[in-house]
C-alpha cells in the first residue's frame, strides 16, 4: 500500500504505466483508497497489483525508502510513452545483472520505480 498526497494525480501516473483501477473508496466524493492492477500483465490476478491510500499528512519525497521493481514487455516503447506523457524517465542502462536494460522513474510522491525489460535477463 502506497501513501500518496493526491489520489487523482497518483492514479493518473500509475495509469500511464498500464495500471487500471479495480476498486476504490468511497464511491461518492474524493477517492481515499484505490486498488490498481495491470490488465495486460500475463497473470494480472496474481500481480502486479498495488493499493493507493490518501495520506493524512504531508509526504517527504526525500524520505521515501521503498524501491518498486516492475517489468515491461517493451522497455524502450514504455520509456518513450512516459516521456511523451511528460513523465521524467531516466536513460536506459544495461547493468551486468540485467543486460536487457532498466530505467528509473519517480512517482508523484517521490517513490522510486525501476522498470526493467521483461523476458530472459540472464547474462
């Protein structure tokens, strides 16, 4: 569960990564909680899923010590999509442990997401 400051902004960000809202509360008024899933993932019923909840206090982006690791079917295309949507996405790097590539992106509340190329990643 991710604590966020602005639910609408965070939902829009995670939608740009391919997530959709599966459930939310309350049904009337500002959203306080949402369950999001990735419908194009091979087995979306088991993951990836995430929950967002509106924080009751200010969020210190510099103090977010959670790293989310996601996989994309087409890493380059996803990065270009994010850049086109105005989301700052890092350059693709090709570390020894992941020669297929990965890049870093920050969500609106300062959480770090590493997004890697799905598939065979063995050197």
